[in-house]
């Protein structure tokens, strides 16, 4: 018996929220532009997890 579940809708691009097709060469993004925007956010530190500042004296090494 074949599974007759309906196909899942395309997931949204994490940058612009447009649907991203499974065959997209830029997946999980919709385009190279959105991929570059996301990389820029990572490099700028926009995705940092908030927390207490690290004490440099406590770091090993």
C-alpha cells in the first residue's frame, strides 16, 4: 500500500520568508542574495546568544 499523505508545503526562506522549493540550488534559502545576507549576519555577530560576559581569566590556556 502506498502512503497517500499530502506533500508538505515548501519551507520559507529564513531571510525573506518566500517559499523555497526542494530543488533550489540555494536551499534552505530562496536565492544567492538571501544566502549572502545570512552569511553577513553571522559574520557581524547578529546571531550571538545573549548571556553573561565571559571572564578572560577563567578561560583555559
